[in-house]
C-alpha cells in the first residue's frame, strides 16, 4: 500500500483497444454496469450527463461503505462514453488522512460502439466520522481541447476499532494471573548462599591439604666409591660369567667397574677415553709407574677379550678380579687415612 502522496501511473488506453482481452470485448455494456452495481454495496454515487456531451454517465463507489479506522476498502468508478475515446484516469489528489494503493484500470466495449472506463483503487482512511472522498479525475483529450472531469464524491463512514458498546461491555475476567518469568521465580539469594558455602568449603579443604607436611624422604644412601666398586665386584663374581664361558662380558663389566671408580677418585679420566687416553690421564694420579704399567696391560687384555674375542680362562679372569680389588683398596687407603 503506497502513501497518500504516491503518484499513480494509469496507462491510457487507445481508442478501439481493450486490455480485458477478447472475452471482455464481447461483454455487453449492460453486463459490465450490472456487475459494478452489485459490487457497490454501500457508498456510491451516479451522475448522468447530457446526451450530447461525453461521457454520458459517471459513477463512483466504495465497498464497504462502513469501515474501521485504517481498514482496507476498495474505491471503484467508471465513466460511460457513447463512442470510443482516448480518456485516461488521473492520479488521486493526495490528502494527509487518505492512503491510496496501486490502481487497476481497463476499458470495456458495449453495443453501438459505446465504451466504458473502469478503475479500482484500494484505500485506507485514518480519520473518524463521515468522510467525503473526492471524485477521481479523468482527462478527455477530445476536441477542441483536453478537458479534465471527475467522478462524483463518495461518503465513507469510518468507525473506531473499539466502539462505545465494546468499551461498556463486561469483559471476562482472566482465568488466572500469568506466571512470572523463571528468572524472577528463582530464589537468587539462596542460590548465592549455597555457592558461597561451596566456595568456602573448597578453600578450607585446600588450606588443610597445604598444611599437611609431606612425609620426609629417606636420605639417599651414598656409598663410598671404593665400597661401591667392591659391591659391584661382588655382584659380578656372583654371576659366574667365566665359568659359563662368557669371558667377553666378564671383561666388559670388570673394565666398567674400574673406569667408574677411577673417574670418581682421581678425576683424571673422562667417560669415553680410550685405553691409551686413560693411561695418560692416570699419570697425574697417585698410582705409581709399576701400577700404571700393570693397569695398562690389564686394560689391553680386556680390550682383546671385548673386541677381538680372544681366548681366556677362568684362572685369568679371577686374577683380573683380584687385581681390580687390590687397586681399589690401595687407592682407598690414602683417603681413609685423611678422613681419620
């Protein structure tokens, strides 16, 4: 629905043409007028003009003739010409309380060459009381110069949506009060109290747990390097590797025990030293030249057993264990004397 000031574009129809199709062209003029008269239930006006001055008859009406404020009604009008004409409908004049919609216009031919112009426009009225609708204008281009004529005015009675009878009528009481929204029915105070109590309980539990002292760990047993080496040597003897023919593994474990012990007490060799590098590093240790020479021979024998899978015997393996034990005890004597 357009506003009151909306410009309506009504297409003028050429004389001798009809936009209603072949079926409308075949309708007689009397049939078209009868349909319009039946549709105009209320609020209509008809004006008959002189026979010699076209149009012969004009009519305007609104259906229904009684409407509520802002209710949609239909404005209808027609103009009867004795002969084909080039007349066309003009847009309605804008008024602040009237809202015109999109129009629909067409022509119909009657007997004897008569021609009738029809128009329909939806309308809304926003003023109470008996409203006089101005007649819709149409323009006749006939000679000697174009003339503007209009349909007769129409009266429309506009009633309020709520009448006086409705306002005085007894209204049914409500079935019951509407329930409040859920967020208004929740006891938020108690919810806050419960949440605060839960939070306080969590804080108390965490505080109590933090006060509990962790059980003291048992002090690590730190063995003297010599005692550790002798204990590892005893574990190696309990495996009886030479008796089982595993001389290479026995040599590997024995060299590992001796190397770890020398690294702990002399701080000269480093992990990964080869046998020559180990012997050179031990020259700065308390070991004498004879002991270094014996140790070098012992390391070479172990290298041949580990890498070359040289032959050995149980007696030779036991002598190697005894040599390692003597070396550990000899290097441990100065440290024990200093501690005493």
